[in-house]
C-alpha cells in the first residue's frame, strides 16, 4: 500500500481511481464494509483504490478542545486499512484553511484534479466541505458534472444499533469492551509505553506494567479487565489482568492503566505495548486492608486465565 501525505502527493500520470473518504477512527465493521466495497469496485474497473482520511481529527480543528477519544492511533489505523487490500492511503493534513474549503472546491481540488476519481464510495451519512455543507445528493450532482459516479455504502448495524465510532467510544467509556469488540470486529486496543509507577504491584507479588497512553486514547472505564498483551517482535500475546483506575485502596489520584502479565518474568520498562481488551471482570473497589486486596487480585488472575483460555 502506498502512503501519501496530502492529495497533492498523487504522482504525475496518475490514472483514474475509486475513492472513499472519512476519518475512519476504529476502522470498525461499517468502515470495513465501505472500504471493502471501494477495493472491490476498483478491481472491477481495473483502477487503483484510494482511502482519503485526515490528521488531526477534524473536530479538534473546527471546535478546538473537542477532540474525541481516539480508537486507533494513526499507525494502527494504517495497518488495518492496508489489511483490507487498499492501494493508497492518502492522509490529508486537516488545517484551518482546509476546513474552510467549500464543498464544490473540495470535490474539484481533491477528487477531480488530483485523484482523478472514476467512482466515489461514501457512507449514507457522509458530509464534507466548509461547515459540512456537502452531502451525498450534492456529491452525486457534482459527480455528474465532473464525470465520476457516486455509490453510497449502507450503514452496518448489529442488534438494532448502527455501528459508528461514536457508539464504540461510548461502549469503551462504559467499560463494555465486549460490545465494542462486536462493533469493531476485534478487541479494542490500547497502546502505550511502559513507565515506572509506584511499584506496589511488585510488593504485593503481582508486578504490573504501567502504560503511558496517548492523551486522547480511548481508555476503558475504571475496572479490572482480561486482556491480551502484545509486545513488538513477539508473535504470541501474553494473557494479562489489567487494572484501570486510581488505586482507591491506596488513595491514588492519578488514573492509570496497569497490566499484570500472567506467567511472565522479565523487564518491560521502556517497551511499547498494546493491550487488546477482551472482557470486563469487575468494578474498581477500595479495600480496608492489604490481605483482601491480594486475595481479590489472585481471583482476578484466575478469572483472566479462564476467560482467555
């Protein structure tokens, strides 16, 4: 898969293409259907498939301070999109100037002049251009003018709920990682670098990796989870019992993500890890003594082992 920074990076002599556009945070089942349809249509037409996405998140530029929690970091999002068979990932810098581009100019500059779109595939609720003034009917009319087709990809739902990034963020925020996984088609992943914490886990007999995550990362609700811990350069993940919260037994104030890797001995400090959240085990609790806390951790570890098989 080719990766372009900006649509201006399209090379000279670039032919026609099938294009889809969106933030695609999470690359969830709905996104997968839209991108998959784009790839399939491009192959049918014998042209390249292009996914256009944006960085940073448009919300942060249009309404500073409103950046939503991020389900997939840029590198992870690119990996997931590449796995769907896309030919080109075009990441457009979403600047204040770009945000003010009228819908008609967006179509001319991006889709026609640079990407030479033969077909544009978008979700039914797609909006574009300054103040999100453009919609699918407008895009269709402009397509007739500029000579490209438009196909709307139907929204994907499960159990009566339309899958969207907003819905998945609400699931993660509530700690319902099972519902999030159902919409994503895989467990919700959290990435970060292992940093030194208070080392209380080591004193209790359960040393944990304290994960420093991106400021906008979608961190699950406070609680204890069964997860799979993925290390770079290692094929097999480790089972992990993960605590998210402030360590109420020790009157903590800083919210942390701490993972205890089962059947592992070694030093993870400085490593960049990923945690795939499989199941929510329980809420965070405050204990009046160390002994019941240690007993509960032992139970959490065994539940994690059973849950992950």
